[in-house]
């Protein structure tokens, strides 16, 4: 199953985290007006990357590091062309000129990082992730300007390192600080949350088995929140679709929620989430819709969760959640954000498949 979408809705960092956490193998195709790019994954690890903005070959990169001569590269390429079965240039250079495999791996890894980090600035364009094992080293179809590793690079680590490079403006990032941030990230998301996310992402591939995407969202939310309501977005109105955790009502909570109609004011928390298409972790304000919701819920904590479900560039649903009557923060909310972004893509695919 291929997943397609717009980079305006789901950025490269989020895609890398989704693929990493779900441990998928496949190829991510990126396209914008100025150029194209490709990232290949095996079990969530990045093993290959190419971009029309980086046309250098492996031979050129090795020569720049003074690891080979021009004559050696020319001879190795000539030998490669004569082979009946394709053999990677790096392997030929190792066998014929005793180059260190570690040196070649370092050069390839550095170039993959450079290419992947360049994609972080792509805030417009399209992407398509196609599941399946990427072409192997021995494939004659392997593009000679692609860079491939036998042992992949951690997608999560690329996200953390790329972010630090952007923030500092310095490519020489301290590895110890990266490792500390990775540990903090895993601790923040917590082990239980990551395992839950992996399981829910797997179920999202076949949402019909779980009763549909909306029910999967509510089921996931029920694992990390005390209560939640999911709303359909219809223009400037929120229409209740479903809920969990609402108790103490005189009639069916589901029946009440399905009759809910909240008008969205321009200065409300709901309006900000709809406009920015990002999760809001905030307290409910004094807009009409927020007051109505607080009155219905019988109180809300200082921090609530308002998450958008984005499909085909539009917010099609909003999920409100909180831990009332507790004041504790919502654990694993970051992992849930990743799931919502993936759920939006899955809904888009499902709608396309029905037309």
C-alpha cells in the first residue's frame, strides 16, 4: 500500500519518524517544482538517498577526500561496465585498490545525511511512500549517483541531528548532545507509548478490521487520555462524531455528542488549530464554542489536547481530549500526534479508493 500526500501537511521529519517507529521497508519519493528526491528504508533505517540537487557520483566524492585517484575511478568504472552481473563501484574499489570499506561507508553516510537534511527545507511538494524492499546492491537498475549503505542510518537520529544543525547553523554537531537528546526523546515519549504507536500504525493499514479510522483514533486516545470527543469539521462548525470517557450524564453520551454543534469563533483555540494544522496543547479560552464545551464537560484541566486530522490539505476532523478530573499531563501525546498525521493520510487513501 502506497501512502501519498503533500509536504505542506506532513513534513519530512514526521515522515521519517513514522517510518522509523513502524519499522517499515520501502521507498519515499519526493517531488517539488524545482527537483526530486528519493529515500530508501529497510526496517525503518535509511540506507539510500538521492536528489537532483546533489548529482555527485561516489567516485567524485572519494576523489574529493583524496581516497582514490582519477585514473583508479576511470579504471574501476571501465571494469564495472564489462561485468555481466552488476557490482557496486565501492566494492570494486575495495577489491582492486584496497580501499577501506569503513572509509567508503563514512563517505556514503555523510552524503546521505547531507541529502536527507536538504529535504528538511522542502515545505512544499508531494510525497509517496511505497512499501517493499528497495533494490539490492547487485541490481543493475541501481542508479550510479544513488548512495547506499549496508547498515542503515537511524531515522530518529537523522531527525534530531538535522534539527540541531538547523538551530545552530553549524554542521559540526556534538555527537554526545545528539545521543542525550535521543535518550530524552525516548524517555519523553515513554516506552509504552511507542509500543502502542507501533501497534496502532499496524492496525491503521487495515482500518476496516478495527471498525474504521475514526474508531481507531478514539481507541488510541482512550489509551492515553481520560476522555475525548472527535468532531467533524464543516466550515465554521464542529459537529460531534463520537466520544469516550464521558460519564455522569442523564442520557447517552454518544447521543448527546452526535447532536453537538459548535460555532468556531476566529480567535478561539479551535480556529488556531484549524488554521495552523498543528496540535494545540492549551487551556480552553472564552470563545462561545469553548465555553459551551466546558459547560457540557463539567470542567476542564489547565491543559487540553486539540489535534487536527488533515486529509488532502484540509482539516477534516478535530479531536479534543483531556485527563479531567486529573491535572496530570497527557503522556505519549507526541506519539499520538504522529498517529493522527498518519490517520489523515490513510483516510485520504481510503476516500480515493472509493472513487
